[in-house]
C-alpha cells in the first residue's frame, strides 16, 4: 500500500479549509514529490525515467553524442535528487576521479558558512584578524580593509595578474578592497582562515563537516600554487544536491540556508553575476576572469534565469536550477579551447539540454 506524505494531507486540508460547508472540492490533487537523498554509504542511488517526467526522450542520444564529442568524461542529471541521466565517456567510469578546478571554489564557500554558523569566523571580519598582518604586500592600512567577504566575492583589490601564488610578495595592492572585482586565487586564504580558527587542518575540517556528512569521496590535492579537489562525478553531484536542497541533507542542516541564499545572490555592485564564489545567471551584466570589462546580458542566455553554477577550468560544471528541481554535473577535458570558467560550451550545452527537458 502506498504511504502518502504529510505534504499530501496538508494540500487536502488547505483545499477544504478554503471551502464553505456547502461546497464540494472537485479539483485533482497532485502529490508533491519530496527531495531524495542517496545513502551516505554504498553505491545505491535511486533513478527515475525520462518518460516519468515527460521529457523528450528522442533528444537524449543527440545530447549524449554531443557530450562525448566535446571531451566529456562524466555527466549526471538529477531531478529532485534522483538520477535521470548518468553517463561516462572517454575511458572514464563511475569510480574514476577528476579535478573540479575552480568549480571547487564553492566547496570553500559552503565550509565558510559552516564555520560562521559555529561562531569560529565572521566573514565581515578582517582577514588579518585571523592570519595576522603582513599576509599581503599592501600597506597595513590597505590590508586591513580586506575582509573575509572580500575573499569570497573576489573584491580584495589585489593584483590578479601575478599568477596563482598567494605568498605575500605576490599579493600586491591595486585598489581598495570592495572597489574592484578580479577573479583571483587569493580566495584560498579563506581555507587558511578556517584552519586557524578551527585549530585543525583545512582538509580535516572539510572532511568532517561536509564531505563525510553527505557521502562524498575525494581529496584536496596540491598542484603547483593551487589546492584542487578531485573526486568522482557522483561526489560532485552530491554537493550539487546539497546546494539544491538549501544546505540540508535529509534532516540535517549542513550549511545554513540563509548563508546559501546570501552566497547565491549578487555579492557586490561590480559583477552582478557573482555571489560568494558562485556564478549567477539571470543578471543583466557580468564580468569574466582576467578582464575588467562589463558584458551586457545574461551569463548563459540559454539556461534558466534562476540557475546558479560552479564553473571550473576546462569546463567542469555544476548547474543548480531551483525552478526545475535540477542539478546537472559535467566533468571532462575542455570542450573546445582551454578556459578559466565560463565558455561558449555552457550556452551550447544548455541549447541541447533544453531540447530534452522542454
């Protein structure tokens, strides 16, 4: 016998409470589907068919052919948490690990929200409150202007043209914090802030507070001046699902919902399409990495306007679309030319996705 969810009974109550005693309810009531979360242990993950959600199945194979042609390794589509599409290409499989590149910046955002909720940090505080003075080459007066929020919103005012090293000699003043948006590896200093505030390593805090609680696998791997997260594609999808569920996993609130709302809203007045290390669609202008030029229009015109995205070098993608209950993940080599985050592939891919889901 099918068990009806509490939301079903709530709908019945509301319908009848709006009727007089002489009225008869004749409307059809559709049961609201709750979000599914896969177990944190094991490989079980419930699926649903394309037909069950009335997508255009004839467009699935063209999408998969396009993904393979464009150097994709892993591709997953979740609807309300259940897997609708999961495919691997180009010598990749469900167990294979791949780098998140800058899509992994959003992991730092999520952890920042957790650390703030635990009163270990306050993102409005100066970075030097945690790291001490001299963590940049700027004067102390200018360095003291830089807050943790500036790290998360890419508005430190530090020079983004000097490479990825975050040693003090490479962090040079250009403009006062908050006055300039520039895509820069200096955000990684948030990991140092959290490590110092929590009195443990960044990896340990990340693993215990986020990774292990939602069943992710993977690790932070040092690479040159970077620390890059590697995992399988399903782990990336798990994180996307956590964000889609407003930071909640089953009954546990992992990252505070109000912080996620803040992180996925415009964080400053310069690049409207940028939150706290999340890219935001649906804005009327945007900036790109290594550019101070403002482009008019939406970030990804073919994508839903409420979508927010984690975008990484060479087309690592997490798309979260609240209005459609979708999480879409893509891992692989660059679809076309090497890129920092956004590429023409985003818009082209969404053109294909729309043919399937519309």
